[in-house]
C-alpha cells in the first residue's frame, strides 16, 4: 500500500488546504497522475501519484487544512485497471452529478442515503457540498411554513458562509503582519505628466517592437529600485535581532488571478530594461489568470509594488508582505489643480503610499524614499542617466 503525502512546497509554508480531489476512491492512476489540488496562501498546485494503482482510501475532505507531510490517501499497487469498471459502476450508482463540487465522504453519504447531490446546497468552501449538507438534505421535511405577507422582504436577512481556505490563510497572515511589525504609512503625490507624455510619444513603436503596451508599472518598478539602492533599509529583512541587507532587487507586483490579487515576484528586476519589466509583468499576469503560477514565482521577494488605482482607489495604506519591510501603493490618476511656477494648473496627479516597518526604517528615510520615487517619475530621464 502506497501513501500519498503532502509534499514540502516552500520554506515558510507549514500547512495547506485541500482544494479538490482530482481522483476519487476507486479510480485507477498511473505514477505521476495528478491526484489532488492543494491551496496555499500564494498559489494552487497539484500532487502527483507516487505510484500506479487504484486509490482505495482518502483521509481528508476538500477544504480541510493539513500539515506538510500528512498522509491524505492510499494507493493499492497490486490493483490493476480491472478495478476501474467497479469504480465506474460505483460512481454511476450514485445519483450525484460529476459537475457538483463535493468531497468523497459527501458523495458516499449521498450514495448511501439516496440523495441527489445536484439538489443539495453546499455550505463548504466555494460552495462545495460537505457531509453535513447531505445529512441535512436527508432530514425529514419540517412543517409547512406560512408565507409571509407580500410586504415582507424576500430572502434571509443574513447568511453565514464559511471563508474559503485561501481567504482564511490570507487573513491569518495579514493579522500576523500587523501584530509582528510596527507598520507606518507615509504619503506623497506625483505629477504623472512626464510619464504620460513619454508613453504617448513612444507607445506605438514600443508595442510594435515588443508586442505589448508600455504601462505605468515598469516606471514605478524602476523608480522603486533606484530608491531602494539609495535607502537599503527598505530592501532589508529583520531576522530576530539581526537585519539582513539584500544586494539584489526582487520586486513583487500585484496582479489579478481567479482567486483574487496575488503577488508574484520579478526576480533581479534591476537587471531588466523597461521592456523586460513589462514583459515579465505580462507573463506573470497571464499565468495568474490561467492559475498556472508556481510557488517559486512568489519566493524571495524583497519589496512589493501594488497598484490599487486599477480598481479606482484614490488612497490606501497597504499592509506589508512579510518578511519584507516596505510596500509601495500606487493609486488612480486624477486631474487636480496644482501650483506650477506661481500659477494654478490642472495636472494628472497620483497619490503614493509607502507602508514600512518602523523598527528599522525611520520616518526621514521613508519620506526621502518616496521623494526619490517622485523625482524619478516626474523626470523619468533620471532613471536612464542614474542621477
């Protein structure tokens, strides 16, 4: 009998959530076939079968949190594909549809109780049907409910829905970041006129050469790197009573995925051109949309840039992505009146926010860091000349 165990998937990850079972009890698998999908706070990944055979037992439900190294299933190597018809017959006997999201235990309970899973409302993560839902569906119907007057509101006044495994982990990590770091946020504003003019002038040539548009994010990534070089504490990490200063610049960028915002990392971003940064962001964003990011895509970040402006955010206080000690928040661009050479003019302005760990970064450093970014964005030629 071969055990299927949760593999080690990252230095900082000790627990994962069972996202879904790809193979159920009775299914024949070959070595390397994907058996189940795991969810962590960063990404999803599939666990392959360590050997061929037939799955004879699953030990956890979809949505369960399990530690690294835990045994979650067993495979009988002596069984052959001949066992597949029996498994198929079992599945066919169950009235549940394959399209219903339900764990093996819930499916078994439905089969034994003659419950049609397609008619059961799931209360598990992402609407998954759990055993309790099947049990509730088997319960005898209660007395008829008298209809409320037509003036009464339709539907329940409130609804309790369990948090998804991914959201629970994110919540835990965000609270941990707040508790373990002295987080402060400082603000500044930047005139986007120069960058917008540069993009307008060179957009067509850039797109023709590289196949993608020149966005704003590459300017801010490059500006952040210039500021990090000048203020290395913002690119550091606290380890106990030591400070680790990093001489490389791995910049995390927030991109949208099917499970919400994720922050993959552009490795050695300082060695990339503007086009290289844009291509890296586009590649990461594409894999995020396809749910194909790997855990290695999230590792070793030293600083993060988040753009809430794409959702219309005017101002926010981003939370640190531990163990990093700094995160830059971009926001939407608004035409605002500003004073220029003694005159009031309208300019495209953006608020910037830097959240930082006050344990190793002083307010003067934080303010100066944002000023350096402001200088680079308002005069982007500074980044080319490194002045």
